[in-house]
């Protein structure tokens, strides 16, 4: 016997997301962390750093670069580094799994 359930009947809990304390400048902490963990070559072509809360106190941080080749009309954008970090007691802990 196969039981089916409508998707609308399934209760999916909201992920737990934490509030960053007002006295912590998360953007500045993330920038400092990235600067310490990327090469000078990447830093020179860095376009932006984007971070988003994935659960609890953990954030995914992506480092984007922009390059324009002479034979192309449009610039190329790439994620060249990605980190999983945890904010704990106002400090960043690197939780990235290295290969």
C-alpha cells in the first residue's frame, strides 16, 4: 500500500536563524576573515563578498571576482572562494571542510 500526502499538508519547520548583536559589525568581521584567507591575486580581482545565514550562527561566505577579457564584450564573474563560518562570542570560527 502506498500512502501519498499532499505537499500542502506537510509542515516544514522554519530554519533557526539568529540575530547578530547590535554591537557586532558582521560585515567588517567577514571582510577581515576573507582578507586573511585569500591570496593577493584573488584580492586584486575581488568584486564582492556575499554572506548569508544558513542556520543558527553559521554563514556561507562567497568571494566573487570580476574579469574582463579583451576579446569579450561582457565581464566574467566567478565565485573563487567559499567558506562556512560560525559567529561565536563576537569572533569568526572557520567551519569550512578543506579537501
